[in-house]
């Protein structure tokens, strides 16, 4: 399984001499804590493990206390101690204190190895770039992919397209009402309230929720900011909407894919293409059941395209790739992947209806681009990539 890779990566890095803080980052409920626990079970390190998730008092004092406990164990004769802190971003100014303690240990030659984990990539990124530059290595853990859900829970391809990749909800899929409630309450509400509203100053929380609802409903569709302003209540301005979309993206909920133009400046000013990180977020907010959605061609086509998007948005960054879309007038390419000057265009085909001449126009504009069509209907001898095959491959294999 893919999660085995992250356990092995921790084993390799922690076995090396103390050089870097290891940071395990990713959205909620993707298995970060499980990965760390399985690593600890399989390896004979003496460790201290604690979580900042439910702190009531001063987190900085708490952090200093557990760090001092680690130092005490070293002074009592231990050759090394592994200090593991979960949900580190819950502590205000956490990175400044970690830097202070880490640098003190380095100066005193105290062999305390550190693993930090967190579910808010935005807050982790700020702390890592501002205070811990040059002192950490990042292990990014994405949402569960199709092959993992298939292996662990026996998901069919269609089940993955609809129910997505939250392992904690897999046993609920036979009771769809209960499953949808779990995704809405335990995943969406918790992620937004704990990873955004409690840790970031939000002047219009209702607008943030509206934006999330709109984005999930239109996942894998382009939505100009001006249209959002006309759709959302008390929308304010495009700067506010762009900022809120960035926060949702950094929590692994909803991204805004930018248009590929070959110019970063033009791409940043383009209308975003909404993309959920997990199709469960989309399914939990629609009224139709799995069977009803499967029998509604237009709706199912949107689910299929969004599912391709989830695979790309989760895995492209892990391969050093960037994800875009492309549009020129009425011509459109669903997804574009770029890496080191190379680009790939991807069209998603979920039915017999043609999407027009988007790929042809894209090839004329970017003649060196590689082109692929991903089809939900995998026919023998077809030039298309079957959806199941596509969801099982690494993104960088497209180059």
C-alpha cells in the first residue's frame, strides 16, 4: 500500500544521524498519526509521543515541558530520544520555539530526533519557511488513492469515484445517509472549524462555507470570480474570495486550479477551476444516492472528471509537477501537467459526446505537448487510458 512508503521513508530518515526535523503533513484523516504509530511499533526507538490537538492551556509552556522531559532522558544516560508531537500547528508561534529548542540541542550535542505532524499545510508552511528554514524535511501525505481503497476495503472503481478516499468512512458506505452525515460533520465541519476558523482570522465565516459549498458543487468546472460575486451572499471582493480559496486549498479540501498560459502572471489572474481533493466532499453534499448518480449521465460525468482531478491535485506536487487547465475561447483541455518545461494535456471522456477541438487547438499552440485521453469506458484496443489504469499510475509517468 502507498502508506507503507511513508513508513519506510520515516525509517530511513530517522535511522540517519540527527540532521533534520521530520515534518509529516497532510489533510485530516489521511493516516498521518497511524503512519507514525506504525513506524514506532516497528522500530526500537525510545520515544515521547504527545499531541497538541486538545490543549487547554498555554501550548508554548506545554511544548517546553515535553522538550525538557526529552532532555532529561538524554542526561540520564540515553544515547538518543525520539520526540514526536502531533498537530503541532495548534500551538501559537510553534516554529519559533521548536527552532529555539532544536538549536540549543544542536549546540549542546543532545541527540533528540524530532517528528512533527500537522493537518493545516498553510500554518505549517508559514512556520517552516519563516523559522525552520534549512532545519526540516517534509513528508507530504495525500488523500488515499484508488488502489489503496481497493486493497484495504474492496472498493470498486465506481465506489471510489463516488465515495472517494477517506478510510475512516469506508465501513459506512452501505448506509449512505450515515456516511454523508459523517463526511459533513466529522470531515468538512471539523476541518474548516479547527484548521481554519480557530487558527486564522476570518471576517466572513459564512462566506467561507458558501464558497466551499459552491466549489464542491462545481468541482472540475471553471468559475470566474465575478460570477462567484454574483452567486455568493455578502461576497465582498475577489481578493477575499481568492484568500478563502487558498485557505481551503491548504487544508486539503478545495483547490482552485489556474489556467495554463506559459506566463505565471497571466495564470495567476485567470479564473480558477474548482477541484476537490477528495470526491467524498462532493458526494456528501449532493442529494442523489450512489445508484442514482451512477444512472444520471451528466452528473456521473462530473464525478468521473472530478475523480481524475483528485488524483492529479493530490499526486502532482509529490512528483514535482504542477497542475493547470487550459482554455482558449470555446476550446478547453481539462487538465494540464507541467514539469521542467515539459507539458501534458489530459482530456477526460465519460461518455460518447465529444468535447470539441480543445486538444487539437492545444497541440497547435504547444506542439511539444504530450496528449492523453482518460476514458471511464475502457474498451480493448482503445487509444484512451482507462480510468482504473489512470488512477493507479504515478503522475510523472505521463512524461
